């Protein structure tokens, strides 16, 4: 599957527009045997700083663990992106067309008392009504170890309490 397979499909996904403001996501991780291992929610605050899109992600897992990741994403060309985050190894590369975006990157992920370096093949698909479906296949040493599924939805702007 290639991003170009989705050229012309609508609604068009432009992450710099989609993630502007507050977005909430609900997700889970399934191991390669289909067992759900973790469930979580994510609150995302997206802001533009010149050419850069900054995504502040706050994760809350079902077991109470919390995690924060800050992505810094730059459009590098027609439908291409580069992204960086503290736990991402090197640079994430993204390619978008139509309603789809494919991210590829490596990350050091805590597993038990250790850390595994895993590769992500991450696909996002914007649906009518504003829901964004995200499926990421994770592999270690080239072997598929599981899938993360996420569903994103923009949240209405919060009104200032003084208004």
C-alpha cells in the first residue's frame, strides 16, 4: 500500500489543519496473537510555530500510567513531512495523499524492565465527519509484534471561564 493509492480521496487530510487546537484519541495495543495488552486515551494540543506543527500528546493508560510526547513536524514538500520527538530515533518520515498519511519511524519502547527498539508503519485515514482512524503495525527485528489502533476526534474549543 502506498499513499498515492489514496490520491483524490476525500476528505483531504492535512495534518497541520486537522491537529490545530485540541484533539482527543482513544486507542489500544494488540499483540500479534490478537490479545489487547493496553488501552489508553490521548489529549493532543496542536499549535503552529512558523513552519512547525507542535503536537503535545498526554497519554493516560487504563492502568493509570501517564506519558507525554511532544512531536515537532515540518512539511518538507508536496505531501511529505518530517517529525521528531524525544523517544523517536532519528527522523520520522511521512507521506500524504488524499485522505491518507503514512508515517514510518523507530522508537525505543519500554517493555517490562527493559526497552525494545521497534519500527512503526503508521497509517492515518480521515473519514467524513472528522474522525481520523490510525493503525500502526509495530515490528522488532523485522518481525511483526502487534498493532496500535487509534481513533482521533477534534474537540470543540473551550470557552474561557470568565466569559
